[in-house]
C-alpha cells in the first residue's frame, strides 16, 4: 500500500501543472511595451455593445507583469484599467481594476500563448462574482484581452469584453 501511495504522489508531482519561472519571465517580457487598439464591452449581458479604444502600457520583469492604461467609449467616457500579475510555480495570481474602480482578484495558468484567469469581481456582476479573463499573445505584435461571463438567464457563456491591441 505504501508503494502505491508513493507512486501516486510521484505521478501527481510529475503531472501537476507547474510553471518554470524562467519560461514565464520570457513569456511576460514578450508582452512588454505600449499597446493600442479597439474592441467592445458590454455593460451588462443583453445590453448593446459599446465600441471602445484603448491604450495600455505593459511592464514585465522576471515573473511579474503590470498593465496600466485607459479605454474610451462613446467618444467622451474614459476609464482607467490596470492589472498586476505574478507567476509562481503554481500559476498566476493578481488583481484587476476595471472601469468600476474596484479591485478584483485573478488566478489561473498559462497555456501556450494565453494566460487564462478566473476573475472574482469585487461586486456582483451579471448575477454573480465570477468570470473568465484571457490575455492572449497573437504573433509578435498583437494582443487580445477578453472576458467571458455566464448569462444568468440561459447559463450560456457570453463574451462581455474583447479588445484587440497592437504595438
């Protein structure tokens, strides 16, 4: 029985998702720079999308990423957004401050060129406090930020924001 438990523990350690700090540092440094682009955001599921223009500056050192910028919609409404992430052996953790100005928590992992994060909103949004956020590197000079939430009425996933950026 002990050898079975030892084997199971070794197998779990081998297959448990972990991050290499060097690999994550290299990936994060590829995201560094000044980004601008367009996209859309839903203020609530079922509302008409609002077209937005965003400008972001991303700084990355070792295993940390800091993103600061602003997005403008409806020609006159401008909102600051920011995110801070830190990579460890167990994935990514951090915070996101969106248009509400309140800090939400982020946690997840990277798969390929995308950091997939669970979001715990600071307040109830679209019927709950959970959503998904993806930061995806597309080629050398493109980046996509996207959030997906569940429609409380249908239970289906809905893209609530999508911003395509370039350097």
